[in-house]
């Protein structure tokens, strides 16, 4: 059985909460092979906030190629 590798990336997004929620919904629908590891929302001065996402994909290859 081949090994399974997890590839992660951290993404930081900024904006209002009402702008970030539709973006996250669209991301889930557009990228079904992407899994969330964590999500941290920091609220600054209303309505500004920062969302830090850790996203993962899985493959049988140890390296990741972004093209």
C-alpha cells in the first residue's frame, strides 16, 4: 500500500466577517480536495478582522507542485 502524504499551507485573509464567510463557502465548493486543519479569527476594530487558515491536501507523492 502506498504512503499517504499531507501537504499544508497557511493562508491569511483580511476583511469584514460578512465578506469572509461567503469566500470560505466558495472555497469549500471550489476545492473539494482541500481540508481545513485550523481556522483562527482575530477581530480588530469593527468591522475589520483577520482569518488565519491552515489548509491541507493529501497525495501519494512526497512533493507538492504548484503550477
